[in-house]
C-alpha cells in the first residue's frame, strides 16, 4: 500500500484518533502537537504527523511535505511558547531512545540545553 495508514497498536495513532487523551497545544490538517507526558524540560511538546511512519526519515522519504509541516508546526509552537532558544529532536532507533515508533519531533525549551547532548 501507499503507507501512512493508522496502526491499531500505535499509541500516537490512537492519540490522533482521539482514543487516548492528550493535552493538545496545536493541530493542523496534517499534524498534532501535544505535551509530553514525562516532560524533560519546562516546555516539552511532541509534534507528530497524523499519518503513521515509524520514524522521521521514513516520513520525509515518503511524504516530504508532511515532514516539512512537522518542522514548521514545531517552530510555530516554539513561538507560541515564547522560546527564544529551543531544540527539536528526532530520536531514531531504540539505541537513541526511541520508544514510540510513530514519527515525532520533540520540542524542548525553557531551560539551558547542553551541547553535545550525550
Ligand atoms: P521517544 O522516546 O520515542 O523519542 O519519545 C516518546 C515520547 O512519548 C516520550 O518522551 C514519552 O514521555 C512520550 N509519551 C509516551 N507515552 C505517552 C502518552 O501516553 N502521552 C503523552 N502525551 N506522551 C507520551
Ligand atoms: Zn502511528
């Protein structure tokens, strides 16, 4: 198939469908932004595509316009949160800390962010 279809066993597809509650901060035709349940910074928001791909690179390869939407929405949320500095992270693979295999951007801000991240 063309890819991107909702997966019954995917937590973030279930949030997109409204079957699991989340604290939404912004929504577009193609994306949803909501607060991370276990925040790692004063602002920690997840921006996800409504379509299902296992990671950000897969999304970008299959639907580049939607990948761009995710980035633009993350920037809009950063502006709304009045973050002058922030980080956008795409953990990819379990060794990098990815636990939910539906593409998502972490938007982190509101505190100093170390570089390199470790
Ligand atoms: P990953 O580790 O895959 O890069 O990021 C997954 C993120 O999803 C984690 O930061 C985790 O705290 C968050 N998360 C996991 N389950 C839920 C949930 O049910 N609701 C929300 N809002 N965030 C979740
Ligand atoms: Zn999904």
